[in-house]
C-alpha cells in the first residue's frame, strides 16, 4: 500500500505480541482481542465491528480511541475528565498503523458515557475564564435539555466535520429507526468529505451502509463478512419475517 496515496487515517490494528505473556486474563481473553493476532485492516471510509454482547466490541473500540489520544469516556482529544476510571489497558498492547495523512478533527462517541460528556461540556461552559462556549460547537442548545436521540444527532450534525476520524460505539442506542436512516445520509456526506469511521453497532440499518468493511466477532476472533452474512442481519430478518411464530416460541413458557 502506498501511504502517500492512502485515504485512510488509520490503516490497521494488531497486537504487540512481544509484550503479551498469555491470553487468559481480561481483556486479552476476549474473542475480539484474540483475533488481533492477525491484522485488523481498516476501510478508508467505514469499518463496522459487530458481535454479541461481551465479545469485546466496546473494549476494542475504546482501546483504539485511547491509542489515538481520545478520552476513554468520549469526546474530542481536548476532553480530559474521568467520571469513573474503568477502561482497560488494552491500548498498551495495540499497534496501530497510521497513514501519513492526519485527520483535522475527530471524536470518540460512546453511548454509555455520553451523559458524562454532556455534563463536562456544561462544567466547562460554567468556567468564566474558559473561553467561547463549548456548546456552540454542538448546536448551541444544552445536550441535557434535549432528548437522548436529539442530543446524539445534534452532536453528529454540528460537531462532526470534514477530514475527521470518528470512532463510534453503538451510536444507534438513542436513535429511532428513522433517525438511523438519517444517520446513514449524514455518514455518507461525511465520508465524501474525507472522513473515516470505525463503528461498533447492533443496528442492521446502520450496518447496511454499502461503502464499508464489516468484521463480525465469532468464537475464534474477527472475521470479515458480507452484510447479509452477519448475525445482525439474519436474526433481524428472520424475526421480522416470522414474528408470530417466534413469539410463540419465546413466550411458550408463559402459556
């Protein structure tokens, strides 16, 4: 690969195996992490990571974000707060290959701690010596004064800009199906403006974005798959096409 011609900011991730004594302890024991003995190649536009709860999606995304200087709880690289220090040390074991081109902006969005980011923005804006209101970059309306979904979307519409690196952990958590479809449009606009995304998701809607690479976490690690071969797609499709019979099975014990 010619790094000068690359549209990537991040090229790949792999483990520093020379620093690892074993894979029995957390987080190295997680399926998503064991799979990094091979390189995880990032798409220059959108890379999706999907898998069951507990397989290591969020842990992996967090480590990638921390390795690039983002706050573990989310936000830009300028955020430096800690509500509860609970992130793993996985970033110490990651080797990230980067292109020569550098992103002009970026954001680490994680659904579970977005409330903490919104609170930190309000704290900074209450410091008279801090400077221009931070919330102006998020649409000018307190994120706490909007619904969860509205605040998420306000963030993406106002704070995400061209030539950025965006690492998103389950962004669909607060978004309705209609908003998820709107996010695909926004995602595409930003990709066309030179942005790179790495996204962990359970959403079959977001996962349908065509200009992407999908990795599914399976028993022995990460496997690159097509959209229709993911469990996310197949389980959702089967349920929606057979919801009456599925409900009969799921609720059988209650009869």
